[in-house]
């Protein structure tokens, strides 16, 4: 990861940073992002003893002291749970849940990977009859097993399975709660060549890692064809179909008769907020862009939100509670939904409030006057919203570029806001082909990429990212 990030940073068109902390990993309101430990999880080796990681410490009756012998210590079996010493922090699990996680051929069909038992079939008083641990594999035989499982049933867990029970743990670098690299206008985003993106798995995985971290990626040297956006999108996952079609066009042709006509500025927004599941990722492939103007603008709403949380915690809180309504109301399609501006969760390890999504799309907002809302609260929320909107106008947050034909931008729709400057249709043509891919599909792609190239996706919570972050500003552009 360090090497990857270094490569990533070397290609940075980094301006001299201002005094403001320009670059931070992850999102944290309560403290600086460098202290952010979002990736700490079951796979962490830094879990504090008796800390949040260890909910059943108290129920294991005789915790074994950790030894430094080369011989692995025996697991300690308590009334409700088991503790396995690994030499790098203990792993503990409830007996019931450990039994539930058995993946032996008797429990899980090896072909379909579907379970042959129901969780509710497990007797609540199940416990290990024996537990053998050799330092890398745990073998458990059970007392009071599920009826029908005889004494020969043996559950086997590798150390990796014990540490990472989930196929895509949400706090992992590929998961929903992954750490992010928050960015400002001077950050140089990754441009991966079409050839590498489409045909080089390693380069593609590395590009996906960039996308997971920054939410913004560019593919360059894309062949001049309307069919390409679908190819680029489906490299990540299936197309998301909507009433706009599985792919769609943003196209304007010259209107010679109306020389004065300019297509309007379109402010920062996210797409399809009026849907219950707005698309996770959006692609725009530029086929033509010869008009005057029409520059694309992008802003990292997580970076803005983080700064707002530092500058004005009350405003941040107000936007976590403020649900805005959105609608698409046309003759043949009616969609409505509402979303909090900042969608957050409390990090179970740091107790910090962190973002999963931002939801912000002023052009698509719907009337809210039917709601009973206290006046004072509404005023507080509107002031907070105004503050957020004004921060978004600060050019230090705005990454601007004019997409060239042959470039395709991929961005995380509910993190990276996009906008477009006005353009003059009399001076040329502008044609972008668009597509969406759902977040689930892209997270799956992140996870399968990480399985193939684990070194690229390794989070290293023990290594201070801030050092690298500070270094970034000193990197010269190439
Ligand atoms: Zn089993």
C-alpha cells in the first residue's frame, strides 16, 4: 500500500499546500482524520485488550495469559465463548456464532456455498467439546450440536477465517465504511489508460483502489465510440438501468440560429436522489466537447463535510438530521424520496461519527411545505445548509477540468458532487455518454480485486498516513 500510495502521490500535480490540512485519510468529526482508526476490526492486530473489539472478554471464565512461546497457547473455553490466542492479540467468539460460521462440507454445500442448516437450529447451549489450535487452524468438536450432526462433525477455521469472517468486512479498504482520502482542488486524480483499465488486471485493481479512496477516477485514450461507456462500466459491474435507459446521452448540437444561446451553468448535484437506491457510481464518457465552456467541476463532499464538522459542529449535526425531499415528476415517471444531507454512522471502534453517504442535489429538490416543522429548528437547519452550500463555492474544494474527447470520468455519486459550467452551443458540439453502476456491484469488484491483489488493498492502521499526507504537498508534479 505504501508503495502504491507513493506512486499515486508521485503523479500528483500537487500545488503548495496551504496551512489548512489538505489531505487526510478518512472522515472524522471528533478529531483529526489521522487519528482515524476506521479500519480497525476483527483483522486488526492493534485491538486494545478489553476494548470495543472484545465484547465477550468478560464471559470467558479463565482468560489465558498471552505467552511468547513458539508453542501456541490452548484456546480458553468459557461458558458462552471461546478465546483463541494468536500471538498478535486474541480472537474471541461466542460458541453459538462460531458454530453458525462453520463452513465444513456437512454444513455448507461446497458447490453452491449455501447452508444446509438454519441458524435457529443451533441449540443455544452449544459449546465446544474440544478445541485444538495449532497457531494457524482451529478444530472444534461440539457438545449439544444441531440435531442430526453426529460426534464426528468437526468445524475447522483458519486464522484468516477467524480474523475475517465477513467476505467483505465493512471497515476493510473494500467495504462500505472504508477509509477515504479526502481531497481538495490541487489533488491530481488518477488518469488510467483505457488499455490498462480494460486489459491489465493489475492496473485495473490499482485504479479501483484509487476510486475506492478518492471517489474519482479518469480513464483516458478511450476509443471514439458510443459503445465504450458500457464497456468501461461493465468492467466494474452490471449497468444500472433507469428510466433514462441503461446508458444515456448528454448531447447538444450547434444551434446556429440562436448564437446567443448558452447552455446554463448546472450547479453541484448528485444524480437520482429521488430514488430509493440512487446509483453508487456514475460514468461520463466525453465524445465531443468543442463548445466554449462546458468545463466539469467536482468536489469531495466528504472533505467539505469534515471541515464543516470542525468549523461548526452544530451545523454538521443539523445536516445529519435535515432530510431534504427530492422528486422527478414528469408525465410518465413519478419518483420521490427524502434523504438526510449527511448520512452517518458511529464508528464502533472509535465512537466517531463518520459519513457513509452525502445526499445533496438542489436542482432536484421537492416542496416540503406539507411537513410540520418547528420554525426555530428549520431556521437552524437552513443556516447550516447555507453554510455548506457556501463552502462548496470555495474554489479550494473545486477540481475543475474540461473533459477531452476520449476521456471518461468515473465518480462516486453520493460522495463526489458534480457540476458543469455553461457552454456556448454556437461554437461547437458537446456530447457525453453516461452510465451508472450500483454501489453493491462496485464494492464487490473492490473485494474481488483485493482478493487477487491483496497487497494493493492493505490498510495499514499502524502506519501514520499523515506522514505520507504531509509529504504529498512537497511532491513535484511530473
Ligand atoms: Zn460444519
